[in-house]
């Protein structure tokens, strides 16, 4: 098994933060209920190069706060690099949007039509004692900064995301969202 295979085994599946959400709710701390559905999707992509060694993944994220749920789907490519596992973000493919881009709804995507996200700085993950850590800082616009830090282990996925406009946080929480694998 390669490092990438082990990394993807930890990262793919269905996850939620129900346990953390209930604890925060009991303590009257505002916090979203969040779900991740992470599915490797190379099987849905045509014209991959014959020697292609990366893994594309659809990340379907659903956040519920104040009684409203919004979807935030992403297409990521994971590759094994000398410095660690690299996450490259891709634009949602043409013909899909945040409401229709899910592994289940993808029919076929042409590799040659995929576009790397210009605004997202690729993240690098390094393994330390069985836990993968990494992230990146991206400037989505000259005033909009996105900071990502994640820790992945067989026990949970810890995700910290912050958006700042002119140095003032507009999205994100002090505590990471702690996703645990849901029973299948």
C-alpha cells in the first residue's frame, strides 16, 4: 500500500460532527452541524493519462446552522509528492453547480476539461505518528484570505477553516470541526 492509498483510506467515507455539535449545543455555544461525504471518483473521469497516479475525490460538505443547510461541494486531486500528500483544488466541472455536484449525480467528466482552481493554494499533508497534518493559506482576492488547517487520523478528521476580509474574520470557528466516521 502506498502512502497515498493509506491517506485516502482515512479520508474517504461518510463523516459528521454530531458528537461535537451536541456538546457545543449543551454548552450554548453556536456551532454548525456538519457532514462530509468524501468519495474517490477516478471511475467517473474519462481520458485520464495511462500513467495517472493521483486520486480525484468529490467532497460533499453540508453545513447546518440556524435551521438552514447549505451545500459546499469540491473536486480535489490528491497526489503523492516527495514532501507529502498534495491536495490540488479543481473548479466544479461545467454543467454542475453547488446543488448538483455530487458523486451520485456525476455521469462522466472529461479529464481534459478539468480546470485547476487558480485561487486555491495547494495544501501539503505530512504524516506524524499516524496522523496527517497540513493546510494552506490562499488569497481568493486581494482582501479575501482563506486559511485551511487539517488533521486526519483513523479516529477523526479535524478541519479548521477561516475566511478573513481585510484581516477581519467573516467565517470560521475557534475550534476545529471534528468529523467522525459514520457507521455504514
